C-alpha cells in the first residue's frame, strides 16, 4: 500500500469513528418503553475495533514519514512540519496585511486619521512568496505520498 492510500484510509477511519460516536450517543438513552435503533454497547465494540485500526495505521504512517526522504534528504515528517510553518507564517502576514490595509473613511478633518505602520504591498509580496514555497513543498510531499510504500510493521 502506498502512503497516499494509507492517508485516505486514515481519513475514512476517522469519519467512521466520528459516525460511530454519534450513533452511540443517539442510542444511549430512549424514552421509557421504546427500544434503541441500535445497541450502544455493540456500537461501542465497533468503535473500539475502528480505533485500534486507526491507531495501527497512524503509527505506520508516522513511522513511514520518519524514514521516507524527499529529494534533498529531508524526511517527510520534517517536510510536513516545514509546510505547516510556511502556512503559519503566511497566515500571520495575511492578518497583518488585512489589518494594515483597512480603509477608514473620515468625513471631517477633525476625525482621527489612522495610517498603516507597514508597507502592505511588501507584506503581500512576502505572502505570495510563502504561497509559492508552500505549493512547491506540498507538491513534493504529495508526489512522495504516491511513490513511498507504507511500512508494514512499526518497530516497538
């Protein structure tokens, strides 16, 4: 199984766990004299099986990410962290640009005038550069996901 397939399976298992949790809660209590649509304890057993599968799969994904390398020798785990930090930097600059770029209408000269403390165009250029870096790194990660085989077992 390729890493990308495992990531899709992880997403599916996470949805299944959430769905089972909702069903368990919906069937935990019924009006006196009524029967639940499904047995909450049976659903709880199904949830435990799905959580065990999810745990094993996540451990294998993480172990694979720790050993698989991109072209520059960076592990997938390191690349994922780098990508997340690029997003954090970009969002910070986006917040700054949005705050500094707000137009304030003044109707008279007596009203307080606010001026930006940064060059919004420069901040937006930096955002564009970070967006490009994100796209490039994400493309490398996605390509690796479809070429790297998922580890069969995790060393304990």
